[in-house]
């Protein structure tokens, strides 16, 4: 890629990131409307012409790592491993 292509690519990415943020906000607003309706009417499953909506409580158990580390520091260190990842960001 040359500098012109890089600049155009970055410009396109920034435009798409902006659109993505706008879409995420719009989606969140529509979801909030449906969730509010379902909560107000005590509905967990809703069928409509466009599809099915489920809004249910999901229960799970998770390990409280902060408390575990405080109580069992040596064991925590024994099972801790380093991990390397790459981060990509256009600013």
C-alpha cells in the first residue's frame, strides 16, 4: 500500500466506525423499548411476524478472582499464565 491508499483506508475505517457507533446506539434503543415493554407486561417470550424475542434471566456461577487471589495468593500465582495478544486501533 502507498500513502494515498493508507490514508483512504483509514478515512474509510473512521467513517465505518462512526456508522457502527450510530448503529449500535440505534440497536440499543430498539432493544431497550422491547425490554421495557416485556418487563412492564411480565413477558419473557414474545412472538411476532418478524421473529421471536426472548428476554429471560440467566443464572450462572463465576469465580470471584479478587477474593480468590486475596485468600489463596500462592495458588493464584501457581495457575496464572502470561498471554500475549495484538491490539489494533485506528485513531
